């Protein structure tokens, strides 16, 4: 049975208590096969739904604004697509007020759940093999308790539309982190820790890896040390790359922008440079979904000289607080969250949304990776219980065959051994 047949099986067979996740025996590497809905979209050449792209960009810019306000003294580098895809997988299981809050935060008002999933399938199809000089891979996975009666339609949507591979949560953080590392070509080695998974019901993951070569590479011989002025006015030396040519360029009211293309030009690296003396906070205040969309039509070819620092940076953040500020706090509220579409009758909440990224820009091009993990926990364990002996207790030594109580005690203050 092939991988795609196994994924279809996952969506139509009840999963209650039979460990079907384990039966799939997925190696949890980035998928070799194409999800059914993505394959269908590619075959039909389904156009990308611009409403979804606008929603993802709007959400991403709002999240970016929130993070830059909260981290005014550090680099911020996120993947809006990764966070959106991870949360939209979770969105498939949201109900009631929780779905409405996520819909608002993800800017999905007026788009049905089916349209969201179909639009993502078309987007993933369009992003496959975008350029011979660009490597782009997007992978999703869904890690669940093997004994959980997961809603079949929830699992099927996430496998068919997003290509989510299924993993056993019992394998713990080592297996999850190994999947993330492989999906990001080793650039992100850890997304969860052991305590993140305590009492967890599910973890949903998205990983994106990008490697693109400049259409016109920077020449190594032209790279020299040069000053870079920090926000506080101090200067540091950076390895500055140089090239000249014709580039899409735009001069805004208090900034200038240039687009550096990769490969055949479908994908590019956008740089927005505030004018000298303009605080970054001033520029960021004007960076809105509306302005970003408007600026895209303002770029015109112009000859110029470019000096760009060669750099590499990593970023990581827990997104619970920023996402709550953007309107989906109910999803993190253990007393109010409703993810009944994930498991009928189940009461779950999002305990953690963690996002990590990596980027390196050098003379040859750009390599970037992102991973987003969403950890779901139940209000109470689905099966079993917690038994924490942290107060006075009674204990006994009992003969089960005869019924005799051999020892019996009441421990009010257990002495240390």
C-alpha cells in the first residue's frame, strides 16, 4: 500500500482506540508523494485564490507588527506562511467562538473552511518546483495519541489538503525534533522540549525550507568589511557585498526599496531601507497590509548600486501572547476553547504555538527555513488520570488472594529516605 493510499485510509476509518496512527508506519520524512487535493489542483491548473494569499499576508504583517513592538531591541524574522499553514490545520478542528476568533485573527472572514483548504491545496501546488534555481519544500505533520478517537474528517482534511504525515506522540520530542530537522535540512533542530508535551493530545507542525540562487550573484572579490550603524548609533563592521545593475526599485516617502530576484525571477528578496535618520519604528508604523500591497505596483526598473551585508541569523518565539493580542486568546483558554472538530466531545486548548526561523544571505543567494509547532492539550486526559501524591495519604499492603491487609498506614508527613 502506497503512502497516499495510507493517508486516504486514515481519513475514512474510525481511529478510536485501535492505534491506526502506528499502523501507518510513516517514516515521517518530508513527503515524497503529493497530497490528493494538491495533485488535483496541479492537474487542473487551479488558480491560486488571491483571497487566501491576502489573508495570509494580512495575518503575517499583523503578527510581524506585534512581534517587532514586543522585541524592539532584537532581530525578528518570521515565516507568515508557516504560521498560517500550521494554524489553518488546527482551524479545521475549531468550533464556535474559538473558530470565530481564529477566523478573525487569520483574516479569513468570508472564506469557508472548504474554500480555505482548497485554496491551500492550490497554493501548495503552485509553489512546487517554482524555479530551476530555487529549492522550496513545505511539509506538515500531525502527531497524535495512538489511542485517541480522532474525528475522521479532521484527519482526512489535514492529510488530503496539507499532506500532513501522521506520527505517534508517544515517541516524544526526539522524534518530533528529528522530523523538523530533516524537513528544514538541519537548519532548525528543535521545536519542542519534553515539558512542552506533558499531557499533550496532539502536535501539529509545519516546516518550510527555501534555498535560492541570485539571478545575478554578488562577486566574492567585491565583498569587503564596512560599517553598519546600529539603532543606538554605534557602528560595527560587517562583510558588505556589492553589485551594480538594473533592479526593480521604489522610493517611498521615508524609505527606499529594491527587489533582488532569484533564478528566473519568479521569487525575489525584498529590502525596505528607511531613510537615514528615520527610526525603524516610524517605518514599521507605516508597514500595513494595505501599504505593502500598494507598494508592489510601485517598483520600476532602475540602474543602481547595491551594498548589502552578508549575514546569518536565527529567531525563535512563543506566539501565545502575540496571537492572543491579535484576537484568538480564546483558543488558549483551557476553560473556553472549543476544538470539538478534532475529537468529538473532546475539550482541548492550544497550550503552545512556537515558531523558529533561520536565514543566511550571502554572495550566492539565500537559504531560509522555518518551523511552527502547535501543541494541543486536553482539559482532562482522554484516558487514564493524574495521580499526584502531594498531601497526606493512606496506604496498605494487601494480599489479593486472601484479602488480608498486611500493612495499613496513614502518612501525614513522609520522612525523606
